[in-house]
């Protein structure tokens, strides 16, 4: 692709041919507003707030869908452009609830930010008052159609990134509405609660169900011993909520922030990620050695589990019986930790800080009560934690770094990379290789399983036995793997599936503005965390070793199976 010359606002610039006017403007430091446009999605040209003037063209053109050409003269800031954009914004606001100060997206709303840039301080003309029912039917996602601006981002990600396809554009013209079919609620269709729709929505039309009030109540209850766990990817994303660059590693400040909120103990889900590798790795070996169902598919992503249960129930026997790290942590907190600390399990309140909206659903499932109590009491997304910190007036950047509490805060580098696609696989291979061969890996980095390609595969030699592995992230890619397994086209032994693009670094509860470029930076940061750790293999975590010695006995033993696994294969038979 060669370069061409165009004129932008009277200035001649050289740009790549065939890119959009929007991209050309961006690369030359010129801001153009967008609402329907998203860098990871197809061009929609629905909202028209990105219009510009092109010399020789009568009408204004949408910059997102118009390619540059040699000699094109473009004006992005003419009176005609500004007046047109202002009119479009006023029309959108006329059909939008005037609830900015009480909206969950307050100060994080793309519509409001654009309106501020264009000086919209009053709405001209008649206002319409929609009064559609708000969908609160799921424990994870809230959908408020009254705030929908019909940009189409949510339907795009649902149909083309995840290929779940439960959100549709209905009707025409001013009657357009985006919703599940026949006006159903999300709980009545095949929604897997991944939250990718909420992640790309530019306004407050779709968002996570806010559970901050119940966490505040627990922290204020003198009878509750409130502990918190933080997922691997949160340490490289939370800082974005406080205007730090994507990929900033802020583990110590994250711990300090949680401690300042009043949590009794601040623990790390990385600990239970290491525990997950011990259980899932031994489950893999057990299936290989005893003729179990293969390939074994990881079970850390609840969005993927929801998807498999709804669309591929025949694959449930392939999915690991291990609980996710979040749920393993909850079970350990209300058994081993309760016993060691002398606190009654019913008095321990476990809060999770997760990048994921589906974790809210996972936590309340009946099989997640192996301790005799709900293992995890409340789940906050990264965004919810940020809202709590802002509410408390905590200046994240000014905090002195702190360390996780022991023993459930001790972890390895292998656990840290759980937060990115391929990380669970790499962590498992490090431990399984050394357990099977009895040899120390000379090189810990399995670069062949790293990256953001949708589907990846590799082969590992375990002392003469070839183990073929695969990695998929995003449900459209998971579907490709599932179809290959059904058709018997691949002889994989072990498969990692993550529901969200990029894995947990791209989770539906991560800071707004997540793009492929942002995912890449978060991924690089997690690999940096891994390389900086003194221990980088899960089976060498001293706290996990101690847990088995004092409590569980051995991986896949009777006690660990009771608390850390579920009977997924039996459930699958019932479904089929």
C-alpha cells in the first residue's frame, strides 16, 4: 500500500492510500467525533457525527466510511460541519433521558464527552420520553433501552465477535430499537453474560449489574470478616480508570487501595490460579493415563462454560471439572482459611474483583457452595472497584505500595499470565512437563501459545508422548474449535478457551475503551509481571504446597475433589 497526498484543513499531508478519512485525520492529530465507530468492529456509518466536507462533493460525508484518494481536499471544522454535528447531537439528546448526573456512565459517557466538545448546553426542540422497561433479569447485565442511541456496537460484537447473536436491530427510521428477539429479556435468550456488549456501548444503555452497595454493607458490618481477592488482569488495567497508560502494572497500589477501603485481608486470585493448575494439570494426566475423555478443555472462563452449556452440551464431558480460580479461592477461604484463622465460615464475606461480568452469575450457582456456604459472596468488576475508590476520594496515584496478605496472597508468575489468552495453557505446560518428565525446564516461556491470533495450536513432547494443544479466545473462535472437535478433525489433548477477546485482559468488566491495542499492552504487562517473579511455576508455590500438606492431602484427592471440583460430566449426561 503506497502513500498519497491529501489536504486536511488546508494542510497538505501524506497518508496511506485507501485508509478512511477518519483514520487519516487521527494520524495527523485531528480529532473527529464518533459514536457508532469502534476500531475493532466493522464500519457502520450509523451515527453520522463524524461527517466532514470534501471539496467537489455536495453532501457531507461520513469520515469513517469514506476512503481517502489522491488530491482530496477535506475540511473537518467548517461552520457547516460544526452546525450539522451539533444538530445531530441535539436530536440524539432529544430522544435520550436527561439523567447524566445519576447515570452509571457519568463522566465515562462518550455521548456526553462529545457534547461537551461541541458546547451542547441545551436541547433544542421537543423532547421525547421513552419509558421502556429496564431489563434486570440476569445477575450480570442490565439493559436500559431508554438510553440506547442505536449505534449498533452491541449487536455487532454479539453477532460477529462472539457469534452468540442475541441482540438485533428491529424496526426502521426513528422506530429502530436494539434488543433481544420479540422483546424478550436477556435471561430468556441464549445470552452467555460475557459483557462484551457493555464494554463497547458508548452510553449507559448496557452495563454490569452494580453490586457496590452490598459490599459497602458488608464492610460496615462489625460481625463480618470481609476479605477480597483480585484477579490477575486487574493489576494491569485498574490504573486506566485513573488516567494512567494501558498496561501500567500497579499491583502494590491496588492492594493499598483495597486495604484503605477497610478489607480485613487482601488476597490474590493468583494464589488459586496456581491451585487450579495443580488440580487441572493432574486431571489432564489422569485422563491421559486412564483413558479419560479427551481433549480436556479448561474451565476458568464462566462465559465459555455458559456458552458450552447452551450451544455445545455434548462437549461438557470434555470440560475440566475444576472450578475457576475465583471459586476455588472462595472454597479455600471458607474452609482452610476459616479453620486456620479461627473464624466461623458464616462470618467470612468473600469479595472478588474481576474483569468479568459472567463471574457474577458463576458465584451464585448452586454447585458453588461446596463449603456449605456461598463460596464467593460478591463480585465487583474492575469498573465497579474504580467507582468505589472514586466515591471514597482515594487518589490512586498517591498511594504507597503494599503487599498481599499471606498465605492466600502468595503466587507465581505462572498464575499472573492466567489473565491473558494462552496464559492458562502456558502455566499448565510448565508444571505438567516437569511433573511428567521429572526434568527442569530450561526455558519457561512457551512462545508458541502466546499472541492475539484467534486460534493457535502447538505440540509438546512429554518424554516421547506428543501432546497437541490449542488456544482459542472470543466465542467466535471457540466455536471453530468446538466444531472441529465434534467433527473429529483434530486430535487435541488439551484446549484452553477464553470467552472474551484477549482473555481476561479484554473482559466485559474491564475499563471502557478496551481495544485490540489496549489488550496488547495489558498482555505485555502480564508477561512482564511473570518474568519479574522469583517463582514462575505453579507447583513451586510454597503456600499451595503447604495447603496440600495441611488440608487437601494431594491434587485430585477426596478432599480437593469435594471442594475444588464439580461433577460436570454427570450434568452433561443429564443435558444430553
